[in-house]
C-alpha cells in the first residue's frame, strides 16, 4: 500500500498512536523533499518537545548517512522504502545528500511549536500586540509544582473517590511522597502523548494499563514463582527451618512443616510455604512463644 504522506507533492495528515512510525514517516517525507531538490533551510518541522525535535534532526542525518554509504542493493531498498524513483539521477542525488546537508549554510529547522510561535512573536511584536524585546519566563517547575499540589488537594477533599483509593493503594505498596510527586510530574510532562494514546477510548486508564500489560513480559504467577524460586528465598527458608529445629516450635510455627521446602520449586514450594506460615483463612500463623514453647527454649 502506498504511503501518501511520503509524497512531497501532496498534503497529508497522519493520525496514529505512539510507536506506530509517525517519526519515520515524517523523516521520510523530509528525505523525499531533499531528493526533490528542496534546500534544507527551507524545510520546517515542528513537534511538541525539544527532545523530539532533536531526535528528528538526528534521524534525518542518520538516514542521509545511510544513503551516502549504502551499496547499490541497499540503496535500492532504501529508495523503495521512501517510494522514490530509482534511476541514475536519483541514486546520484541520494548519495550526495549527506555531504550537501553537512555543508549547507542553513540546515533543517526542527523545533517545537512553542519555540516557533515565540520566534514569530519576537519578529512581529507590534502586530502581535506584545512588548518588543520580551523574554519568556521559564516557570515550568513552578507550574508543575502547583498542578501537583492541586491534584493532591483534590484527592484529600474526596477521600472515597477512585483516585484517592488508588493513591491509598500506592501508599500501602510503599510509594512515598517523593515517588508520587515524580510520577505525577512525569504524567504532566507527557500529557500530550497520553491524550493522543487514549483519545478514542472510553476508559483511558484501563486502555493504558492494557497496553502496558501487553508490552511487558510479565504475569502475576510468573512474578510470584520467580520470587519463590529465587536462591535468596531458599536461603531464608533454610535459615528459618534451622532456627526452628534448634529452638523448637515457636507459637504456631513448626519446624516439621518446613522440612524439605527449600528443595521444592514453583507452585509446590508456594503451597508448602502457605501451609507452614499461614492459616487456612489466610492469616499469618502466630509466632509469639507460648509458655510451653518458652520452657523448651534455651
């Protein structure tokens, strides 16, 4: 199927979620423009973040370098991917693009939308109604801090809300205030990507969790069995077993219940540990010594 967005003679809008190749398509369109004779300084590429703009410039240079040093077969494949004409003139042009780009007086302009708008305002302050020579106040950290405080205040005002209950779960899992603030800061900084990835979903959070689960080679059973089978776990079982054999039973903990558990693996070890350390109702077995146990201890 033809990629219309690569054709520099046509206007195109590409709507796709993260990780689907939008940056590849955009850099491919830039290469097609250069192959068609456009000057690098006459091309403007805008994105949301400085990091993305820098990545775009790096990718363009990397792909130009690939064209310059490719053998005949590799060059043919690259031109086919760009859906560019594969003739002697275009091959010669493709091999020369990298050198021309490096020595050009005005390089490709890849910038953020904010920086581009700020530049326009700086060039035409009277028309825009702003003071000439204005400077932009960099207060991102301050605004982010205020946004985080507003989120936390909202959760405190509604302690029974789903968000507040989720916060309680994080706290119970050991997520401290610093980690929570950094998590919120990261979400706010990537809010554009989050909105773009969830705009067509009725339950944005659930869709993000499902997408994350599909990308992580993890399952609850694998995580539990991995921890249970770890050498450190076997060592701790052996130590507890040895101590109980030395001092005798302690409360409801019995040395006999741990016999051979350190040699077991997987689900078998897990069931044995549950039987030895937990009651049938799932409560931890009492380990406070009884008077009888105390008389047996040295």
